[in-house]
C-alpha cells in the first residue's frame, strides 16, 4: 500500500516494539518502580499502535453499500481506544506505585538506568512530534492521537529520570515510587484529552478551523452575484471531509448560471480539502433583504441599494440563518 499514513502507522508499530524492549531492559537493569511504570505503559504503545495500523488500513477502504460514507470514522474509534488504554495504564501504574510506597524497593544501577532512559526520552519525543506532524499533514485523527501518546510517553520517561535522580540524591527510596504515582496522574490527564478529542470527532462537533477554511476558500473564488453562504456543516470522516453548504444566488439567474457557480465552489473546496471531499450544495434564491450586501450590478429585481459585502468568516458560513440587511 502506497498510502503515506499506512507507512507511518507501520513505522509507529515497529517503534513501539523497540521502545518496549528498551524500557524493560532499563527496568531489568535498575529494578526502579518509576522505570517499571514507564515499562508497563510501553505495552499500551504496542496495543494502540497495532490498532492504529488496522484503523488506517480500514479507513482507506472504498465505500460500499453498507458504508455509503466510507470507513473513515474508525480513526476516531482508534483514537478513543488509544485514550482508554492510556487511562488503563495510568490506573495500573498508580496501583503499583502505591504498593511500592507501602513496601519500598531500593533501585539499583541508577546511573546506567538514567542514561538509558534519557536516550529513550529524546528519541521518543522526536518520533512523537514526527507522528503528530504526519497526522496533521495527512489529516489522520488516529495518527495524531498516536503521536500525542508517544510524546506523552517521552514526558513520562523524563519524569522517571527525575525520580531516579531524586532517589539517588536523597537516598530516600520511597521517592522512586512517588514519581511512579505522579506518572500515573500525568497519563490519566493525557488519556482523558485523547478520549475527549475522539468523542468530538465521533459526535461531529463543530470545527471553527474547518469552517474558517471554507469561508476563506470561497472568498478566494468569490464572484459578483454570490450573495451569502450559510448553514455550513462539516463532517470529517477520518481523512475525508463532507461539506454541506447553503448558498444564496440572485433569484432571476438561470439553472445553468447557478450550476456554473456551483462547479467553481465545488472545485475550490476539493482543492482545499483534498480528493475524495464531498460537497452537498443547496441553492437558494435571494429575497429583498439580501440587496444591501449583494454587489451584482444591473440587477433587475433590486429593492434596496448595495451597502457593502460581508466577509465570509467561520461564524458567517455556519450561521443557520441568512445575514440581516446592512443599514446605510
């Protein structure tokens, strides 16, 4: 498969496997509770990266009779699954940390363990940022979630290093377990954020950034007589975007003229959001209230003077009602 998101997902899984091996090596070297918490979390990386790989594959499959909108929504399920796994890891790490606080266990070889964890943290941070960047470029929710998870992993590893240093500097072995508990809290916060983002996608929560891109794109190709876009709704189906948009045109225009305008709108939005983008354009005719912001010269049905055009912002294109007349 030549899909770049698929390739990134494969690399992500391989990286997770290598990261797991490195972290359990660090735990075997030190016996540190903080390192153990980091190693436990690495299993979540492998599971989540495996599901991301499946989700990316499924989302790329063509639509069929049972899935007329395609399979893109699975990427949000993938992101939510990943967030849930992070929360599960947070609980498991918190339990281990509390048990080790009750019965402390002295870590060993902290110097070598800290050095190995430092290398892991740097490599993980760089790779996490790369995954997030790839996910944003290719608009893949599951890849972005995986990158956020990997980046959070780097931060937890940094906390583990601090825990080992604090234990070495103070000689208080309970601090090792205390940092493990801190790691569990951080992971829980990170997991909640990922789940929240996935739920927003599944519920088709309004996206001001996408709505702003619609308004800006229409402004670039705007022609005289294009009176007002409104009631825009955007459904992001994984990497595919479906735009539902109402557009007001002069009521005396022919069907051919309106169709020609709709073709321009369609092409511009496909250029903006990529091939596979679906546009559902609802044509509406103007009314006398539209005259104050309609710039069409020589209009035979004008009832009021033109005052000025609206700038089509996110709030403008998403409004469920047509704009109010502009007073002179």
